[in-house]
C-alpha cells in the first residue's frame, strides 16, 4: 500500500468526525456537507485567524492500482483459489514471479509488484507451468475435459509434484483444437462478464476472433502476438550488389517495399562469382512451404478466410492464385539450389546453413530465429530484418504478417462460478495497469538477438501492430492439409492452376463440414 499526505487541518476534522459519530464518513470527500477548508476549533488561534495547512504524513491506505469490483459493485474475493496456466514453455527459472528480483528489468519488476498486489487484493494464486509437450497439449486437454476435470498433477519446480483443480490450458492452432471447440469442450468465454474483448490486451492479438464459433468465444490470449515471417538480409552481400540496408528500411518506412522492389534487388545481387555458369550467391532462401504461404498473405490472399457466416475457401481468389504464381517463379529464378548431401537430397532445413554460409542475400524466416538461443544467433555477418514486401493485389498497400498466438482455454466441465473466477484471474494477470508504462515484449526479447537498431525501432513494432497483423484459419479446418495438398508442390516447376483445381473440391467439402 501507499501512504497519502493529508493537510493537518483536514486530519483534525477527520478525527473529530470519527469521535462524534461512528456512522459519519471519516473522509470529507465522501461527505459533501463538510468543508475541509472551513476554520474549526481545532485550527483557531483565538483571534479569528487560521494557520496554514501543513503536509504531514497520516496513516491511510491508498490502493496503488484501480480496484475492480463485480457488476453490482461488490468486492471480488476468489477465496484463495489456486490456478495454473499449463503450457509447454514456462518454467520456474524464467518466471518473473519466482526469479531473483535483482535479475529483473525495471519493467518486469513493476509487473511483478502489480501481480503480487493483485493476488493479495483478489485472494488468489496463479502460476504459469510448463510440462505439456507442444504436440501433446491438445490431447491432454481433451482427456482432461472429457473425464470431468478434477486435480491435475504438475511440477512448478522440478521434483516437487503438486495438484491443482483450476487449470487454464494453453493449446496451439490446430484442427484438433478446432474440433474440441466444435464439440463444446471449451467454456464459452463470451458468457463471462469479467472479460472485455475490446480491451487492448485482446485486441493486440485477436485470438478471441480466431476462436469465435457460432457467436461464442472459446479461447483468449492476454499478451502481444508473436510475429512470424519477415525477411532477413545479409548486409555485405547486399552491398556487393550495389544496395544498402538503409535503402530497404526506407522503402519499408515510406510504403514502397514491394515485390517488384525485392525482385529488382535480387537481380542486382544474385551472381556467378567464378563464371562457371552456376549461381554462387542466390537472391534468397527459405523453408519454401512457409515462404509460399507468407507470399500469399503479403498479396492480400488467403487459403481459407472467414466471414459472418463462417469459414470461406479463398484458394481460387485472384490474389491467392497470383501469389502462388509469383512464388513459383521466385523459387525457380532466385531461390538457392540446395546441393545434394552425401548423394542424397539436402534435408528440408538445409536452407538454414545455406544462408548462414553466405549462399543467399535474403532469408524468409520467422522473427524468433534471430533471438537468443535460436539458429541465427551465431551468424558471422551483420544482418537486417524487414517485413515481407507487399504484392500488387494488396488493396491497402500495407505490409502485413500473420500472427502466432497461444490460445488459452478454460475446460467446459467447470462450473460457471469456477470459470468466472479463473477468467477474472487470467484477465487481471495479463493486465498492464495505466500506472505502468507498457513495453513491447517482442522488442525487449529481440534486443539480445541479431537485430540491428532499425529493425528494433521500426520493423518489430510494425509486426506487432494490429494494423499490420492478422490471424489465419486454414490450420483450423479438420482434414485440410495445406502442405502436402498444395503448398509443398509449389517448387518452381508447378502448374499452379492445375494444382489448385486438383484440391479445390475436397477443400470445399472440408470447409463446409467445419461450418456445420
């Protein structure tokens, strides 16, 4: 709690009121009939003059943050409820609530102080707990909810088993997750009045929109979205081709970072250094599956979209077809040709070594790759990072990227009171009160990675801005497999129209089934 300074004259009035009548409010602000500025016997010097109030500390508890109440104005008390958010990435060693306070940034320390206050004020305890396998998490959830819930075993600290009956499950975007939503295994969050999905913490990721089904909301996410694919570039190879990093950053900034600009730079930078007829420095490299999808999105296309009536197949839209054609040509003309390794085709992730070895100027890859502990951490050259250039069909001419969220769900087997309490605790936990200046956690993490200053100042804030991010739906359609069905076949020699015609009927059937 914080202390408030109250003028002595006001303190005297408060003391008098308390002594005279216990039923009167002690704070004159709550009793308009009392004028704290009026002279009283307590401040008279006998000659009609009054002494000036002096700021003197008076013991009075003042809440450091806004206190929330129920809809009827009553206090919120969760009764000592213990809650865990179960995921596959949290651990006690990196939890700011558990870490050595001296190891925290000033922002982390403020968030920790706020969360400690919230747990005490609303009488609950919450911990984020790892342990679920990324691939197994949805199956664990389904097993839990279909058997009626109950105590779930976990270990917050290794070797210390515990149980908890109030669990928020962190899942992943997957058709099995969608099936669980359609099977009424997730609690409908739209029925809980403690949640306001117009709030910034939800609007900055749109996870609740992604998991809206028949007017219900079945998942939420209280933090900033993880940006996905962008474009890394090797500054030395760029300069060898007559271009600079600032040139690309400036195009990103002024709205001229387009497919045509990207291809023009690749034409200048791609070259045969030893004149043997083979390209030694290619324009770009990537995991082509991910790159093809990002090219689709950068042109305003989609594989599956959604409107007010449900999911909509978009694979035959002009923006999508044109993007597939462009991606196919970019692979053929500019992508680094991975060599055979020991007489066998190169492994799928050879592109990582290819770019690190200086075989290509550009790398289409997710932002996380350049953060500490990931595969770009040990590159030996300076790199830049920008968003994907946009294509000619992008009506708003805006750079965009698909967001990656970690949907959190409450089991449908919980009672309404239990679900309300859990949702309230989650909502409070991820709130950044106005008393704290919010930081972009994506930028904070990236500062220790390979990103240069303009990427930190310009690219990453753009990627996490709601005006430049969106959620996708193809991965939520049961039985629809974008990779093996279509995307993996865009290899430089594909007949795009034939490839799309081959899958459109089956994909439409999958979409129709998902809308039932």
